[in-house]
């Protein structure tokens, strides 16, 4: 009874803090409406890849706290160029120098640095506005530096994203809060690029200060608006298929009812219980191993290796796992993870 009372008190305290925070957030929006996302560019560079007539265009969003572009980012951009994309490199690092950007220019059509305002979606919006005749392109990819990779050649992945099956493809999807495609890799085919829903969404992007508004209105809101506009959205690695893969190979059979979740058996039991209870979880973190080894997913989330916020027990094996299945230079990751 005492434990139940403590849980109730904690829940009431949590929800009270949440209510106060949200009330303050809404008040801030009313008093200080978020400004437009465009007009924030401070410096731009012309790359060596032609944007004119390019059938495939990619917008790559970057952020660093200092005047740097990490080697893993340059590798990612180069692989996009090799996959046939004319890349627009959009950085929310306003202090980028000519010397820092120069090694990137052979692999991009355009690069720019902008004020660090509005998070990823404001940078995407600014970059998209710079692509002429966007509706005539075959595809537009938006992606960012929140992932390491690609671990594999991108051509087979792009080929799977058929316009006959969907107008917008994400690499992964999520059922957290509401169903949506995760925004670190989104591919728009021509039917989407020509749609009113696509235009209306990007025209409406503003520079919110708080990340939860970005997630609610843009990360989640984009998929909902496009679907409401009659567009088909699919994931290349859908959540249900990934969890089914996990359940077939990792469901514990002999773990005690309350096994330590830091042990392999306890961790697998915890995930299996959540899946059976239909509790959505972040597949790019919790099922990174299944995605990488069993399903050929070409990316690993940077936050997973840097912070491991959910304390997933097998993340320390990432270099061994990647080396088993890919020729990707794991030194690119180690260099970024090493203390500065």
C-alpha cells in the first residue's frame, strides 16, 4: 500500500510539472511567435556538383558547436554523391570557415551556414527553398548527421524505395505518440514534390526554440499532413517487421520472471514484454543489433553510441558488430566518440 501511494505521489508530481511546463510553453508561443525559417543564411559556397537538371537532390543537415565538419559527415555526403544525389549541405553552425568547407565542395552542389535557430526542420526548409524547379526532380532526400554510416552501398536501399509503392519513404518508422516516419532519412518522390500537402507543410515551418515543438509539429506532423493530403508513406524498415525479427530470435525461454535487465536474458525479456504489451519503443536504439546484422540497415544512431540514454547492454559491441557485416571504416566513429 505504501509503495502504491509513493507511485501515485510521483505521478501527480510529474504530471503537475508537465502541466506547468506546457502552460509556460503555450504562453511563450502566444507572446513570442516563432519567426520564419528562411532568411537565416550567413554564408554560402558553390560546390563542384551541378544542381541544374539533377534528377536526385539531397539536403544534408549538419550541426557542430565549433568550426568543424567531422570526417564521418564528409564520408556520408560523399556516399550520397556517389548514389547520384546533388547535395545541398545545410549547416546550423554559423561560424563555418572557408577552410573547413573546402574539402566538402567536390561532393556537393551548394553549402551554406545559417544561424542556429529552428533545429533540423528550419535548415531543411531553408535548403529546400534554394532548389529550383523542385517539382521536376525525381526525388528529394532529407537526411542529417545524427547517424553514422552508410554502412552499406545506398543504391539497393534507394531502389527498394519504389514510387509505385509509396510517395514518401522513411528508413524507419515509429509509433511513439503518433505513427510517423522518422526524419533522419526521408525520401520524397515526384508525386509528393508536386503535392499541395508538401508545399503547405514546408511553407509553414517556423523557428521553434524548444525541441518538443519540433517533434510534435514537424517530426510527427509531417507524416500526418502528407497522409491527410492523400500521399502514401512507408518505411523501408517498418517497426513491426523489426520487432518480429527480434521476437523470432531473441525471446527468452528460461529467464526468471524478474531477471536483471542488464543481463542478456533479462534485457531480451524486457523487450519481449514491451512488444507483447504493444508499448512502442525506439527501434533505432533498442533493436540496433537486429537492424544492423539481420536486416541490413545502413545507419547507427550517433546518440546511441555517444550517450546510450536507455542503457542498452550490448551497445559496447558496436565496433565488432559493424566490422562483421560492413567495410565501413569504424575509425570514423571512434574518432568522433573520442574525448576532445
